């Protein structure tokens, strides 16, 4: 395993959601599941983050925010759409201001289904995401060399 | 062989400091009922940061952090090679100044507030550090660390108040609650990441390594108070570190006014009274 996969720092952004998935994200960091044992840190700063966790759907107001957070993250980075809202818009899909899932504005690497997601599914996504981080790092190196 | 201590510091301090910071996270996790990351986590973090892209607002902001690292190492080298205690304190301040300048240079509102708060923190701990140097001089009649460590009696016996004042400001230097105003050890906080907000990749790794060097230097300073008994000295340094973890986990961040008043209050009351007593005793 490369160094990236041992220290994935996440940033969590909540779009247009019911908050259910956000609570699950936090639950995954709490003592019972304790994501920090894999080196995960929940940071508030995009410039320190490796994984962007997006919950909730994209609407007119937050699309520039999501784009901005994504752009501020240093490469290599991975985006995980958490919950069905972030995947496709979910139950908010028909709303007049909702554009759809997170992939409307940023390239999403993983979709975690569920309404709300289970912490186990989230941990699964985190493990998959760190593997991809290493791959992206290698691609980045190869590109430079 | 005066240079040996300095050389050992340059080579070994990052390992000791990194390990301490890993142990810190492990113990903190256990206190919170979590399993916590492996003790090597701090090294994994830095190894990762070295591989990340280095985003900067202005290219020069990196330079300030290079100086921060260099001066932090210089501080420790001076100290561990038995140099002049006053010079050590000047070097420490110099390192702090570069850290603050780096925060200002990045010119984001978050790092700006972080830099301002860091300045306040420096202002808060400086009196206690100076009083510690003065107190140690009054007991040992020397500012040379090489001579201070060979002082025959336990220095703390004559300087309990000064040591208390110094212990009080350790929390600031370790960047622990309740005094982690400028940037926190913990990732999530209301100021995003304070002074380090605009730093990423390699530069952030350098900041992290500078903190490891700082850890070892500070614990070395604690050791100085118990230098006549090396075993006790090391034990007390580690105990002080553990106390910081406990304090970190049971307290919330305070306002800067409180920080300044408390650290100056303790420095001038406990430290000052101690110095006064030594003077009167002659
Ligand atoms: S997926 Fe379900 S639980 Fe999650 S934010 Fe959307 S509506 Fe709420």
C-alpha cells in the first residue's frame, strides 16, 4: 500500500439533503465505527483534503460551491457521492431548483447508494476510494515523468 | 563533543517527535473510547503530504515555512549542543515569527486570523519562557545549557513557581486545547485550519516536521528542570506530555483575552513570586 491510502483526509460537503446522510457520515467517525483507525481525518479545509464526500443533491445555489471546493483540493483527489440524493437527486429530483446528482458539476468516482447510507457502505466506499487515490497518484507521477 | 547533541537532535528528533504525535493520537482516541490510528500515523500523514500537489497562493509563502523549519531545527541544535539559553529563546522566537509571516503572506482571511492569533500566542508564552531562563540562571549562575545540566541539585526544587508557569504555557506550544487558537492539532475547527489553511502538500509536511522538532525541544526544556536526575527528567518530560493530552481532551478552546490574561497572570504571579523569593534569599 502506498502512503496515500494510509492517510486519507476527507472533506464533507452537504448539498440539498434531508441531513440523514450527513448524520451517517458523522456516525462513521464516531467511536462505534471509528474511521480514524484507517487514518481518516475529517478536515474542514479543501486544501488539506484527499477525498470529497458529497451528500445531498445539487441545486442552483450550491453548484458553484461544490465546484469551488473540488477545484481547491490538491491532486490526487477522489470524489464520493454519498446517498441517493448525491447520486441522482433522489427524492428531491423533481424539485424546480434541483439539477440532479453530484456528477452534474464534479467528476464522481464512487456512488454509495442508500437512503440514508449505512456506515458500513460508507466504510466500503472509503476503502475503495483510498485504493483509487494510490492509482491516481501513480498516474500523476507517470504523467510527470 | 559539544556538537554531538546537536547532531543527534537533527537526526533523531523527527522520529521521536513523529512517534510522540502518533502516540498522542492513539491515547486521545482511547480516551474518547475509539480504537484510534496506528502509532505510525504521523509518518504516514507526512509521507502522503510529500506526494500531494503543492497548491500555493503566492510562491513566496513556501519560503517562510522553510525558514520556520530551519530556525526550529536551529533552536533545538543550539539547545541540545549545550548553547546559550537566551540565544535558544531568541531562535525560537525567530522561528515563530517566520511561521506568522507565512500565515500573513498567504493572505486568506482564515490564515490571516490564524497569524494574528499566533502572534497573540507568542506574546502569551514569551514571559514565562524568559522567566524560566532567568530563574534557571539565578539557581545555576549560568545561561549555558551545558553547565545547567551538570548542576548538582534538582533545579525544580528552587523553581517550583517558575516551572508551574512554564508548564502552563506548554499547552500553547503543543497547540492543544484550551490554547489552540491559531491552528489546531485536530482537523475540524471553526477557523478551517487557522494559520496553515493555505498550505498543502510538501509545505504542509515541512510544517508538520517542524512541529515534531518543536515537541522534542520543548520536552528537552522540561528535562532541564530535573537534569541532575536523568531518569526522573525523562519521566517528568513524558508525564508533562501526558498531562497535556489529558488537558486537551477535557477542555474547550478559550478566547484570546483569557489566554493572554491567564498565561501572563501565572507567569508573573507564580514565576515572579518565585524569582522574588530567590532574590530575597540571596
Ligand atoms: S439520500 Fe435519503 S437520507 Fe440521504 S440525504 Fe437524501 S433523502 Fe436524506
